[in-house]
């Protein structure tokens, strides 16, 4: 089972925007794009990465958010074409980022244009409704959390809430290799307070001692690794960064409580050279006693 993690492509353009028509937090977000982000996040680099990713033939693409900049309808509608190119809904696991749910009206746009890539929901105005969602592929269970909610100006914090945290224990299957997807760094001490998950301690308490094997997140635009108990935690740099655009490949094999994982981090060689070099690699084994299940 080949899993490929990409995150934070920020692939939309705001050239169509008029600053005078923006309100609230979107004004500061537009200025950030105008001064910095449009130079850092380059469509031609994302194009190179997308082609290379598809050449690597993933079984599942794991996309941990921030596809756009300020959550406008036009941005979100334009991104839908790229999503379909990356893969059909059954082969793409998507959780939104804080830039996707940038303002109060962003959720409605996501559910209109990305509906095939989002879980079913009952409460239209609740960004957490439908999460966590669960998908089984071979020996792997993929669990998506939504940590993103609209926040005040200059805040990029996240929150999962009590309901999502409470649902996790029954979704983690000890007979499968469990992968958790979330946009924000999931545990305490992984980023600054302004960008942190507001209830990261609750998530850590919830997951302590449970069969979590791999946690993938974005938000920080850096290639990093951490550990949480027996689980490995990885963030991946922005998929469109002219500095170090990256994606991670995880090949997972095995079953019945024993899995082998091979990870490769593939990073842009330079902005002038569209090749992606292997910047890091790791192989490890996960062993977990699994009780026999009753025959049904």
C-alpha cells in the first residue's frame, strides 16, 4: 500500500481580488499574499511536484489542507480541478486547513465545490460535523480529523473539540495500521502558541496508549519528525514552496499485527531544477499483538 503525503500547496491566486472589497481578516491575508506568499508558493513548482507524485502511482494521496489562501469562493472553485487531477475521491484523503476555512463563509464554499472529497455532514454550519472520518485501504486505516475553524486576525490556531476527540478511541483498530491526518501540529510543544492546536493536550491524553502508528500534519511548512509514544509524527513542507517543496512516500506492507513501513522524503533540488531528490529515508517495523476475532 503506497501512501503519499502532501500539504499546504496554497495553489490559488488572488490576482482577481480588490483590497477595497475585502473585509476583516481577509485584508491582512491578502496583504500577506501580496508581499510574501505569492513569491514563496509557485504554481510551476506545484506542477512539477504533481507530475512526479502521479508518476509514483500512489494508492492514496493524503492531503492535509491549506489548498488556498483566504477561503474565497473563487479560490475554492478553481482548486477543485486540481483535486480531480490528483485523484478521484476514493483515492484522495483530504482534511481542510485554516486557510481553507479562513472566514465564516468559507465552509459553505468547501461543501459546494469539494463535496466529493469531504465526509457527509448533517449540520451545515458546523465545520467539525462529519469528522473524524474513517477509510480502510488494505492493511491501513486512514482517520481524518478537522482541526481548522475560522479564527480572529493574526491567529492561526486550531481546535478539534470534545466530540472529535471522543470518537477517536473507537475508530483506532488494533488489527490495522492506523494513520491519523490533521492540519495543525497535533501535540504540545510542536509550534508557537499563535499557530498551535488549542486543545493539543486533550488530543494527547485521548491518544495515549491507543494504537496510533503514524500521524501526518501540515501547517508549519517544514519537513520535521517527532514521536508520540510508539507513533511516528511527520510534517511535510509546502508542496509549492520555491525553497523546499516536498512530499513523503510511505510504503506499508504486512498485516495481522505486523507491518513494515518504508518512508522516503522527496524534496525539490532547487527552484531552477524541477527534480525531486530523496532527502531522507527510514524503514521500521510495527508489531502489535492482535487478539483473535470471533468468526461471523
